């Protein structure tokens, strides 16, 4: 629905896995791009796309490969999903589930703790609300027909997290999760727990009061306090901007710094949010796996 590109995304492992198990050696793999069309980008050889990385890449490195987005393309994240899928297996029984909570003005009106996470993979939009998913799908299709794009939000919930992941200062758990999410192309924002809505609350409302077993009655902290997991569910939102390449005429500049008109061509997503769900899950898994291993050395 959100992409016209057809890639099988078949992974070939070269090392590190034997008879379905890791061997302890580095895991090497490759994913072949079988459906690339470099000619679709010939019109931007000497032109910079608005809000894309073309201009800054050329200014920084003095050269750019215009045949696609390169490292600014979401295609780069395919390898992250492979690594993240391995990390998710290692982390069991910790579970990491993301879903589309908003597309444009359409948003899920439920707290992450009340969402049925099993419903998100039952529709193309990856939204746990089936009726809202239908609205989102229709909206995305309408945006595509207009030659435009739309952004949205992916919400992630991590359950069964052990207490003690994260460091108190420079490697806070939420800081590393934020860094991982903001490294994903098109991400413009990250918030965890109560996030920005917490600024409207009083301390007496926002404090998570303890139960005798150490759990809390509420979870405005989003499972993290002082940069360290407290054993409660971790939840956060990741904001994705509208795709920069649109099929409408726009004013821009070329390599001679002349004003020119340009219009996107080829196969570009009207909305990246549904396809970003496994990327968010994978990056979260890599961060949690890293801290899980580090936690083993906290007490010697």
C-alpha cells in the first residue's frame, strides 16, 4: 500500500550461524537489492530536493551518488531489522511490539497499556484499531493521488524488562533509546512515558506511587527512572515526518545555485510510518540487548 517497490528482502547469512544457532563468531549477512531503478533519479543529478539530504551531503563530502538516497534512504535500515530480529530472539521473554498510533490527524485514542498489541499486524497500516486502520489506509491512498506525503507516529511497548538496565549519567536508557530512534531516517521526535503531556501535570499527579512489591500504581515514568529501567513496561513514541520527495512541482536550486523547478519521479512512499514499525522494534531490541549484556557486569 505505501510502496510500489517489490523487494523479496531475502537474507543470506555468511557466518556466525550453524544449524539454527549462533556459533559465537561474527554474524555476516547480505540482502540483495533486486528491484532498484537508478534511472528514476537521473532528474536530480544536478538538483537538490527540498528537505532531503542531497545538499548537505554534497556540501559535506564534495560528492554524492544521486542514484537514490544512499545512507539517507530507508533502504539502509534493512540490515538493522535483521540484526534486531536476532536481538529479539536473544531477549526472550522480553517482548518488543510497535504499532502505528497516528497517521496525520488520525490517531489511536488509547494509552499504550490498553492497546491489544496482537491486532497491529492484522492490517496493512499496522494499527491495532481496525476501524481506524481503514480510515488511515483511505487517507494514505488519497494523499498518494494528490502527489503528496503524510507523516505519523509509531508507538513502541517493551514488556518483561528486568530492573536495572541503563546507566545513571551518560548512558541513560531513555537517552540511548532516543539516540537509536533519532538515527532512523525521517524521525523528527522522540518521547517516552508521559512525554510532553507530562508538562501539563502537577507533581502530585505525575508521581508513580509504589506498591509493596516495588511496582508502581501508575507508569508516567514509562518504565525508566534516573536513566535505569524500574521493571515496569517501557513505552515511547517516535514521530516521523512526511516523506520529502513529493510528486508535485516545487521550487529548489541546482548545483549552480540557480533557482529551478522540480517534481519527484519514480516510486516513493506517500507515508513511511507502517513500514517503520519493524525498524523501531529492531532498534529498540539492539539497545535493550546491549544494556542487558552490560548489566551482567554491574556486580563483580
